[in-house]
């Protein structure tokens, strides 16, 4: 009886699986080394709660200076406000608190630069962050400038109201002063057609407001609309007070929640300069902060410090990423890129 010869395809698959298993085994065995390397990695001396990164000043310098040198604190308002992956109110509170402690104590921070690129976010987070910035500005008597590089909409505009001056790139988009909830759907008519019923057990009048499985009353959602109206009125008042060139009546009746290009936003008073740059904004902030030309200063960006465990499994560990990159080169390069992409979007 002739022996059964393994097909080339089966042999290739078996060899690949063996090689892949070996690589996984190597990766697992290197985890202790990864953790050790991660524990020694430190870009700059920081507080126990935040990582501090020294950014280039106008001359491009990033080297740490003496503990007495003035500091410009850069705060990134990126992504959706109040949501994971964006900027969180608790994170901003921590950053502002830590900016007065440790190596940044003794009133080193002389100004705050908000770098804004956000579509907005939750009203509660936007309001909380605005309050944190306002309290910080008043307590420590420091100027706050904002630079828009991309989008400054809704909650981004809300936070921009904490800035003494708002500048933007010429390609930025600004506006959307409004509040929204929903959409809410009602499936009752559809359920009737297919013969489906639903029952919701509640206690408390209107506890099942906007329940999609029953007919809505004529005043359904009225209490939610009242909340939106109160939040919108607060938003409009805030914009009108902090941006005095905006006509309040026009804001409500004409501009509404529209978005505008940078030039139009400047014309209407949403921002102060719609044809600026990051360096120009920093330069103007230095003047407002009374940091004289020729004085050495630092530009510092802070972020909450994660534990090594969080870093490892969120794709933020430098050592983990480097070892994966070197381990899965060649055919495995696609797997490494996939893992990296998943870690950045999870």
C-alpha cells in the first residue's frame, strides 16, 4: 500500500502554525523582560500621578531647565470631551493640580495653552472642565490662550470660553453653539403591525419617558427639553460674555449651531485670529505671561500616568511595541500592524 503523501498546502500550513506558535512562545517568555524595560523607561522626571513631556520652545529646545525656570503648560483638548479616548474632566483636574506640585511647584507655571481639536462632547464634562480652567486662572493669576488646529465645535467652544484669547489655523472650523439629545425612536406602530407587545414595569410618574415601545403622549420628553433649554441658555450666556464681539441676539436667531471657517469665525467674533499658527500663539502667550524675550522657559505637556499593567495591554508600552515590532517582522509584520491598530482603537 502506497504511503499517503502530505500536500504542499497542508505542509505549508503546518509549518506556518509551528513557526507562529514558536513566536508566541518567545513573546510570552519575553514578558518579564518587557516589564523590566518598561520600569526603567522615563522620558522626564515626573510626579507619581502624571507623566510630563517637555515640548519644543520657539527655538526648538526641549532639554530640562533649572527648577526655577518659568513653564507654559500645554493642555490638549483632543477627541470627544467626557468620553474614553478623548479628554476627561478628572484628567484635566489632575493635570492642573499636579502642575503646581513637585518639580512645578513655587509658581513655575506662568501660562496655559489649550490645543483644541474636538467635535465637542457631554455638557457636564464640558462645564466641569470650563470651571476647572476658570478657577485655575483666577487662583494663580495666569493667562490662558487657546489654539485651534482642526475643529472647535460645541463643547470645544464651551472650553474656549475659558481662554483670554482664541487663535486658530486658517483651515480650522469653529462654532456649533447648541445642545442636542437623541435621536429618540418610537417603534410602537411597527410592533402593532407585526403583533408584538412590550411591558415596562416602573414606579414614579414618567419614569419610562420616551419609551419606544408604547405611544408617546403629546408632552413626551418635556422635562428633557427643559434641561436642554437651561443648558443652551447657559452656553449662549457664556459665549456672549467671554466673546463680546458676538452679538447675542444674532447668536441665537441667526448663527445658531452653525459651523464656520476660521475667517468667518473671526469676523463674527468667535475667535480673535483665524490666520495664526501654534508658534504665533505661543509667542503671544509668552508676552501675556510676562516672560521676557531671552528668558529660558519650558513648554510642558502632562498626562495621567497609567500603571504598567494598563500600559501593557493598551498598547502604550514602548518596550512591548518595540519587541513586537522586531519579533513579527516579515510575514508577521501584518499581524503586528493589526495588533497595534486594535490597541489604538480599543
